[in-house]
C-alpha cells in the first residue's frame, strides 16, 4: 500500500528538507516507522522515549484524525495521504 | 451554520445606519447576503482581538473596514523596527509606541465611526474573563502556547466563539473553536509541546505576508459568524502551505472526553498556563541550559592575547552571510552527523545569534565527551553590542 506522508514545515529540517515521503505501509504505524527509520532525527520530535506519539502532534489519514480511527493501527490503502500536523503557535513574531 | 447571539448589554442596539455609513458600506449593502440587516449586525457587534501583531494587523484593518461596531485590541507590546516587515498596521513613525495604541490610531483613521478600545495589558488568568465578557467574538492572534490555551479556556467558560489562526514560517492553520457543540483548542491539541522542542518564530523567521493571509482568513470567519452566512470553519482545520500554495482541510472533531468542553468537564476555572506549558517565568523561550559560558568581552580579550580558540558557528548558512566571526559553520541540525569535524583537544567556543542554539550545541558536545567547550553568552548579537558595533544585528 503506497502512502504519501506529508511533512510539516517545522519538521522538514529533520527530514532532509523534504515536504513529503512515500512508503509502502499497511498501517499508519508502519508508515511512521519507515519515516523515522529513514529520517532518524525525526523520531524524537514525533515520539516520546517510550515510543508513544507525542501529544502535540496529530496524525491524519486523508482528512481523519487517527485518534478517532484506530490510532497507529489505522489501516492505510494505496494513494492515502498521511498528514503530520504539529501544534504551532506563531502569530506575532 | 454558526450564528452567534449578541448579548444584551445596557446600550441600546443601533437600529439604523447614517447616510455616511450607507455610503461607506455601500458595497456591503448591495449584496443580498449582507444588506442593511447584515450591516446593522456588524455595527452592533463587539469583537476582541488578542494580539495586534502579524495576525492582528489584517484582522484589525478588515474588521474596522467592515464596520464592526466595537473592536477591542489587547496587546502589551511596543512597536519594534523588526515588526514592520509584517505588522502592516504600523508605520516607521510608530516604532516605540504601544502597539494597542498605535493600532487604535490607525484603525480610527480608517473608520472613525466605530468604537475602538485599546487594552495595553498582558492577558492573564486574572483579567481574561473580565476582559472577554462584554465581547461577542474573540479572535486569537497571539504567538505563544500559554496564551492560546488561556484564550481557549476563557472562551469556553464564557461560551464565546474563538476564531483561531496560527502560523509558522510558511504554514498556517485556521479554524473556529468554541461554537455550541463544536470542538475547542484542547480537542485538537490536548497538550502543548514542551518549550524548546518546536522551534520558535524568532528562531525560524516568517514571510511577512503569511500572517497577512491567515489573519485575513480569520477576519473573514469573524464576519461570517457575525452575519450568520456561509459555512464556518468550525469543525474543520484549514491548513495553508504558502510555498506549495495549497489549502487542505482536515476534520476537527469535538473530543467527548475533552476536560474543557467535553461531557464531563474537569477544568472549571482558568489555570496557570505557563506552568501547564512547562514554561517557568515570564515568556521564557525555554529552560536555560546550564553550560559553561564566555562573554563577548572575555572572548575578545583571549583572542587578542593570541589564545588558540576554535570558533564554532552553529547558525544557518544564510545567517553566516549576514555577519559572522569567521567561525567554522556547522548548523545545529547537522551537528550530530558532523561532530567528527571537531577536534576535542582544542578549546572550542560555540556561538549562534543569541546564545540559545549554541547552548544546545555545547550541551550536546559535552555529553559527547568534549571537555573544552564554551558557549558565547548572548551570541553574535551580544558581540555586536559589547565588542564590535560594526557587526550588524538581525
């Protein structure tokens, strides 16, 4: 299942400046695992030390938040887009 | 969807428009979706803008232009020269003035018919509920997590919509929180990032026009709410990628277990948001790393004596082009994989722009076994202030 993972601006510096990456993955968890294997520096920004997805990073499959699906076990199919959407606060500076 | 009920205050609602107003707003009035009825809704509306900076600039300008009857502007900051790259309410002659007052002057000139109240104050848990209560809609144009959570919670406690927008470098987010049966900020992000993990705007920079676009979207959403027209962004998270010029939309669900707006609320009053966000003290950008330091004057003195110091610059290449101390450039993000370029037997002084990134570099290198490593306190900015004023500040 070829899925595209969208990498948000705050994290592109840790992903070789890429804005997206494609992987074969059957679940969201698998796709994120491929992502953090290819870009090891991303891991600490996405996951805590005990491997949980950080609470200020939301992940979507197409337009659905995985917290309302099956979280990292959410199955993915060909052509799905996984979006990583971290909390950003800028507005003044 | 998404109308709001304007609270009954002591003042009588305006029932008519003057001839001047009819002329001023003619382009609204000739649209059936607005008309006299819609314009009167705007005239009787009260909107509070939290922040009059990058997002607040287009917000204030377009809401004033549209004839929102009362605008409140909350900002404790002073106009700085570096703000003029994006905070287009201000002019060069406003540098040094309080932002809320400078914005009030500009917006009053744009539309003298509306009431504009400047609150030259920091928004806190002590004053938020009092400040918000007389307004219909709150617009979040702030730039830090503690205040965003404060604005959210105060809006939910008072039952007010919160028109949210945020930016980072080339990306923006926008939505409307706080609608009846709608999600709140905590539904989207139950917890903020710990300080230091997500790069700050001051470190990352921003294209000036980005808050212009996102702030304009917030102004549009505010006007739609007040008029009761169109489809609100409530329940949707709009993502804007300026470089790709793409808008995307994600579903933003209300969390039934949300401690603030869920079925079993556990947060019933405003809290200490700096503590919640793990930030100690006033607007601290992050916990101070305890690393050995050298001041610019000390560095200059040692270099003049002929000490063999290795200057490591952990900024980005485009910063090196602005000004540099002839250091060896390894951007902080590349340090892990380029650490072999450094000789741990030499005494190394690491610097960046203000001393924050280089403190992280020193901390990392010490953990990697480097013993002769110092952080240049205050960075190249302090070098410019204390040693060589010909070095430009940025």
